[in-house]
C-alpha cells in the first residue's frame, strides 16, 4: 500500500481493515497526512515492489487516484486501475487482470473504498478472450 498526503487517512483505514482480515501489509508511506508529498514517489515505490515480486497486488490512494495510478503504470509489470465502485474493481480484475487499484480519497467514501479493496482481492482474472488483450498491455511498452 502507498499514498500521498491526500490519501493518507484512507490508506490507514484500509490498512487496518486488511490487517484485521489477516492480510500482511507492506506500507510504503506516506507516514503522515500533514506534510505535503509528491504522489509519483509513492506510486513508483509500489510499482517497484510489484515488479520485483515483493507483492502480488497493491492499493494506492491519492486525492483522485489518477496521478498515483499514472505513476505506477509507468512500470510495465503494473496494471493499475482507478476504481470508484465495486463494479469497476471487479471488472478491473476480471477483464484487465489489474494488479493494483488506485482510489481517490476525495472522491470515494470509506465504505465504498473498503468494498472495492475486498472485491479487488477476491476476484480472479477470467482469462479467455481477455488474456491476449492483457498480454498486449505489456508487449506495447
């Protein structure tokens, strides 16, 4: 997990929820919400962990989810999807094999965010017709 200052509170809430559910969490920061930080640093940090095999999936949080997902998606091993509801979280996994979701703390309520993370972690990739399309995502880089 990683966030900038705008996503810090939601990241912390989600981290506690995931730990309570028995998940091991690697928290890549930020460590406080009062100090402004640059979201690309945290999206990149999570992307490197995914690339290096330190985690299979990741959760990013910034103000909108957009900037931090762009930073993470610069890494070819990452397929980060901005999600706003359980449908987008489920389809990101089923159709796009997303290994990272990005949430906007200023856009998504806490209960919706919790549901998005739960669905993201529970949903398998469908494969099938989606497999060749996902393969093109990495090949195109």
